[in-house]
C-alpha cells in the first residue's frame, strides 16, 4: 500500500479530459474526489507495469473459476506469486465481474 503524499509535495500537472470522462470520474470518486481517483488509477497502472501491483482479493470475492493456460507471466491475485508462462492456472470470475489470474495452489489452500 502506498503512503499518501501531501498535496503541497506534489507537482501541478495539467491534463485534458473529455467532459463525459471527467463527469464519470467525479461520479465514481465519491467523497475522495476525482483527482485522488485519477492518481490511484495511475499508480495502479505504474505498479502493474513494474510488476508490483497486487489487487486486494480474497477467496470470498471469487464466484467461479475456469481452468486456463498462462500465455504470459501472470501474478496470482490472492498470493502475489508468479504464474509462469505456459503454466496451468485458473481464471477467476470475481463478484465485480472481472476475470483475474489465480494459481491452482491458492484456491486449494485453506482460508
């Protein structure tokens, strides 16, 4: 988890967004504010690209699984452990409707 940085320690950056995108971000952000939401989205993207991103999922978030083969290195959303390219894994359907990579071992481990 990232530590929050004071806004006085941040650099000002201008970004142009479509009006409908900005309104959607405002609607989704709730009380945290859309700029905070944008920063969270950008940090998640950077951490994912650097291999440091691990969403907070638990087994109770998983509705169903499907056996699959990793076509590239993946990271198990439950354990953070590597699922190597070519390995058998599970695609898990979450309560939010997303498919996420899960290792078979993570699903067989007790809670």
